[in-house]
C-alpha cells in the first residue's frame, strides 16, 4: 500500500509535539478548501503517530460534525462501526 506521509507540529501543546500522518492518496479528501480546522468539506481516514507517544498508532476517521454535514458524518460513522465490528478479527492478525 502506497502511503502519503506528512509531518506537522502540534502547537496546541506546551511542548513541541511532532505528528506524523499517513494515508492513502484517495482516503484524504476535501473540496472548497475544506479541512479539519474549518470543520467543513472534508473526509479523512489516516493513521497518526505523535512524538510524545511514538509506540501508539492512532487510527482516525474524520469528517465535519453531524450538525454541519449529516451525510459525510453518517459515512464516517458507518466506517467506524465496520471497524469496531471486526476488532476481534483485526486483533487476531496482530
């Protein structure tokens, strides 16, 4: 699987915390300059590793809130439910 790797600094914390994101090119979508910061017009599935906890990989499925975009948020919830329903199978692969 080819992944796009990006790095950013989390300036919301007192210490300089670097965050590495990895995602498939077709799993990180936006339109009209939408993104997590604006809360509109985006959908993202990615893995995140923080320099403050490098042994922990977080899986993110992100979209606008239900109040802002009901359809995209519902898709996000369906994906999360599918992953949660398969968690035992996923653990067996580890």
